[in-house]
C-alpha cells in the first residue's frame, strides 16, 4: 500500500494535548464554547445538580422546557412534543 503521509503520530500528539488540556481545565474555556446559558437556565442547572443526589429519578424535562433555542426555534430544529 502506498503511503503518502505519516499522520498517526500527529493524531496521537493532538489527542494527548487535548486530554492534558481537558484534565487541567484549560479546555474548554469561554473562548471555545459557543453555548451560553441564560441566568435562569444556569439556576435550574445548578438546582438539578444540587438535587441530583437526593432524587436519583430526576427528569431533565424542566430543562428541556426552558431550552430557549428550541422554544424560539433559533437553530431551525422543529422539536415536537411527544408526551
């Protein structure tokens, strides 16, 4: 088989750097995160985290209901309510 490039080492090095940055907390940062939560979503998320250990059967439906991107169809997704 003809080999045009040796990319295996580049992939390995890139994945090692990615792992190191994730484990150290350097990545992802605000510069690399296009997703922003509204203050209300952040409050609801933190509330779910706090209550998660108390209520193992907690549903994410309250967060789904508050998802502004779906409520306002910001990204063209047409979520239908299947409840």
